[in-house]
C-alpha cells in the first residue's frame, strides 16, 4: 500500500504456512517415535480446554507427546515454550482421552514426553522422555 514502509524481506508466516509447518513437525515426530518402537494411537486430540499432539503406546505405557517447533530461540527455544499452562492443557486432554476413547489404557502407566525441533530436519530431533508429569 502506498505510504507504508517497505521493510524488505518476508513478513510473519501466514496461518496456513504455520499450520503446514506444524503438521510437518508432527509427522516427523510420529515417524521418529515409530522408528523407536512406539505405536501412534491418536494424532491431534482436542477437547474443551485441552489438546495433545500425539498419543502413542510404548510397550506397557501410554505416552502423551507435545511436539514443539521453534525456528529461533529468542524466547527460550522449544523446551521453554512448554509452559505450565501448556502442560495443564496436555494433561487435561490425557484425562479426557483415558476416560473415553482410551479407557482400555486407563490402568496403564502414563508418560508425558516432548519432541523438540528447531527446524524440519529429521536429524535434529530432540526427544525428552518424561518431560513433565501430571503432578
């Protein structure tokens, strides 16, 4: 638009780009977990007040996985973005799933993991097992 400064370069990513990058990160995370013997049960579970990116089965445990993609560490990087509020949302979704569709797993031990990516490079995945607990 005339009169607006030209800042050069690209602006912030569009929501569609952001969603595509998020889906790609979750696909990389799921493939990584499967290569390590986990079976993906659910992707992108949403419920009122909660959400979890991946739910997997690891031998005898159910694993709830938060996938974080950060392109820069200006605000603390991917691990720092898993705030107590975000943890509560994942835990709420885990309770919701275990009480409903996942009730067959309700007596299994549960673990909360994080898959951290600073790019969409599969060689640079960091898997934090037991990243937080339901406390």
